[in-house]
């Protein structure tokens, strides 16, 4: 005689296997989301730093004159 599970027990085993697979998938996706979130935060901070630096360069306090305020070259 074969040792075969009844249909209901077989179905439960299949469902348990699927649940274990889905739990693993959720955990993997959660780890990836945490990584992407961290990378996004770093990129956002870098962009904010570059924006502040550009504003600083464009301000008069940086010592760089506005080209529109410069007199034309002598050959004009």
C-alpha cells in the first residue's frame, strides 16, 4: 500500500509551502525596500547640498561678480 495523504492534508501541505515561499518573498522585498530607502535618503541629501552650494556660488557673498554687472571689454 502507498502512503498517500488524504486530499485535504495534501492541500494543507501545499498551502503551507506557498505561505512559506510568500513569507520569504515579503522578507526579501522588505530588505530591498530598506536599502532603496536609505540610498534615496543619501541622494536627496546630496542634491540638497548641491542646491545650497549653487545658491552660495550665485550669491554676491561668494566674491563672484554677476557677468551682467561687468563693464564691456575695452575693444567694444
